[in-house]
């Protein structure tokens, strides 16, 4: 990793923002086979920022850029990627007033959710952003997203992991990618905005943030994700006609340690006792299994329908209105820690960082 100071002036390190560049479309350039991570990102970012108006440049906080040695397309991210980003922030936490993580959009919401669980009790901002078009591309959204992320990362009242994209500040553990092409690619279906850009003003809504709930020093949980980076936690969405043998083929594998089920409506699955038998057997083997809804809004409530009672009896945990990203990364996070299965189950249904 390399760290390069930009816009440093006379500011002390503790007054600066650290920008962590991990890869993604934002920093890509055209290659022989298509877009690929580009070199000299720090210099390219500086040239882009130099095109801002004088008032905008004056409003930027001083910052430094740290680039990962190996840049990735975010589709290649794994739990080890989430762990690496969290470790980079934790190592330098006391040296900076806030952090910006530049990340590919495909799995940006997964990384944001995971960071929220690993960096609990934050007393300063961690803002993730990316772009739908590269920094130097015509009509790119990259510069506007980086500019906004830097402005919010300098906030004294924002004390959580957030995503800034297309003028909106979203809770990281509540965000989903909802569009593969449009600049306004992220949404927070179950929670209101934490802030937004209105003209040249960057407005926060403190009553919606986590700052009021924090007490004492940050309580980071930086467990090793090494044992969960090869698909040990799986995700399965229901479809009409799903059969017990298909569920068994996945959950019966000894390598699987946890699973996220996405059910219909408020927690429905087909009226097939064999499906519940597979789930009960997997839970009985100590696998951590949770369920969320396939619907982008609303949540899973097992008490609503009789099918939900069967799921609860089988040992499946209700994910309430958690996003799939939040539920899956929370399963990974809990399974990575040395705790009893009872404690994992209790903590899954307990809000840890505003995820439910």
C-alpha cells in the first residue's frame, strides 16, 4: 500500500481524511480487453479535483490517498476483502478525522455492511463511494461522488459507515444497489437518508444517525474471516418448484457453516414438510441459518403465517427488514468470532449497528 498526501497544506494528519482506493470502475481506464484498473490514480484524482470551481476546492478537507497494491473489480471481492479494508482503517484510525473508501459498485453495499459490523461504535465517518463511469470518461459521475464523499467524511456529527452516491448519503448497512446503469444506482428501501447534497450544500439529518447511541470508545470486532472466504456462507432465493433435494444439496455440504434464505412475502415457503426437515437438520448440525424477504421493502415476520411458525421451530432466524447484504455479512461476522451458537443466534436478532 502507498500513501500520498494531497491538499495537505499545513493540516496535521489528525485533521485530514484518508482516501482508500481499492479499485472499481471509478479508477479504471480502457485496456486491450476493456476497462481495467488504471495506474497513477493519485495524480489522476488530483487533476480531476483541479477542475472543480475555486469555492468547491476551498471546501474540500485536506486528505491523503492510500492505494491497495492489488486493485480489484469488486465482483472479485470476498470476505477477506472486507477484512482487509477494515484492518486498513483500524490501523490508521486515530490518525485521521474520517475515511473515504473508493470501491467498485457491484459489491459496494456488501463491503459497507461488513465494515459496519467490524467497526462498531465509530466516532467518525467512514464513507464509501464509487462510480458508474470512470473518472476520465465523458459525463462521468466519479468526480461528483468523490467530492461529496470527502465533504461528508469531514463531518463531526456523522459517526457510522455510510455510502455517498448520486447526491445521497445512505446508511451503509441499509443500502442496496438497485440499478446496473443509471447514475443513481443505490437506494435504502428500509431507512431514510442520512444526508444529501442540495446545490452546493451538504445537509445531514443527525436524528437519523447512530451518533446518539454511541457510548465510550469504538468497539471494533476485527475477527479473521479466513475460514469464511470460500463460500462457507451461502445465499439461496426461493423459486416456484424448489424441491427438498435441491436445498439438501446445498445445506447438506459439510463445508457450509451458514446460510441466508430469501423467502416470499413476510416469510413464506412452499407447503412441503421435507423442506422444513432439511432446514431443521442443518440448524441441528450447528449451521447458522437466517431468512429475509425477497421483497425489497418490508421484512420477515414468522408470526404472520403458519409457514413461519414451522421455520421458527426448525431453528431459522428471522432477519426482519435487513437487506440481503446486511444479513449475509452479519452471518459471516458472527461465524468468524469465537462465541457459542446461542450467542450467535442472540446477536443476529439484536440490532448491532442500525441494520434492523
